[in-house]
C-alpha cells in the first residue's frame, strides 16, 4: 500500500449568511472536487473565489489517501 495526497476544494459559508456558517467539500457531478496537483487545485479555488460573494469563500485542504497495491488509481 502507498500513501499519497489529494487536494480537495472546500466551500466556506459565513455566519452572516442567511443560512448560517458551514464548511463542506465542493461536489461536482456527484463527486468531490479533488486534484492530484496542489497548483491545479489552487487555480480552481482562485477561479471560484473570483466569482463568489461576501458570504462564501473557497479553500484547498490536503487529504492523505491510502491506496492498496491492487488499486489502479
């Protein structure tokens, strides 16, 4: 088994939002928005932040992924 890192884009909603504070991974097409490359994740995050409002911002979190030797990922 090997360990590697994935970079997940997270959305953070402000407590000032009418829905209150929350943090969740961004989901696109039914799966979390993840990248193998941190630079690509940060570029996507910057793109999302440029289009967001005062109550929502995005960040990148590193997540260790444990893969089995049989895994093709």
